[in-house]
C-alpha cells in the first residue's frame, strides 16, 4: 500500500491541477455604465470578436476587431491586445465573447466578456463607428 500511495497522490494532484486550469470564464457583472466609464478612462479596451463581414456591416467606435476564429487558429493573434488593461469582449449575442474570453484569460489577460451583443450595446448608447 505504501508503494502505491505516492502514485495516488500524484494522480490526485494532477487532476486538481487540471480542474484549476479549466476555470470557466463567465459574462462580466460590470454594468454597461461601468464598461463605458472604464473605456472612457482608458482603463479598458473593447474587443469585437465577430467576423470581418459582421464588423464591416457595423461596429462600435471604441472597439477593435479580433475575430474569435483568428484567436482559435493562432494564439499569437492576441498580441494585438494591450496587457495591463481590462479587456471587454463582445459579439452579436454573448456566446463568442465568452469563448474568446477563455482563450485570452489563459494568456494572462483580465478579460470580462459582455453578455450584451452588438445591437444591445448600440441601444445602451455605445457609439457606432462612422461608415466609410
């Protein structure tokens, strides 16, 4: 029994390590008013994780484009995002913002996915980018 105990301890420790590494990212509890203020104060950045065609159809003035598909294909894509600031992610309906948040969180970003989608952000007073 004493010979097997160290292996059992290693197996349990490995399982606990995996669970700790797989902490799920959830939608932020920050209100949209707080998000706006943090963006205005330059404490945060806003990342639109929708695809290029969605961005081209309309996007927020404060956002930068970093499609979820790019993050999934290439971890280096996140290097466009400044570390040391809160990173709010948004998409159309809040699903992709969480998926992108999980990728960015694993890379050390303080990421806070928004549940509100693009249209909801417009309705809440976020400024749309001027069409070119």
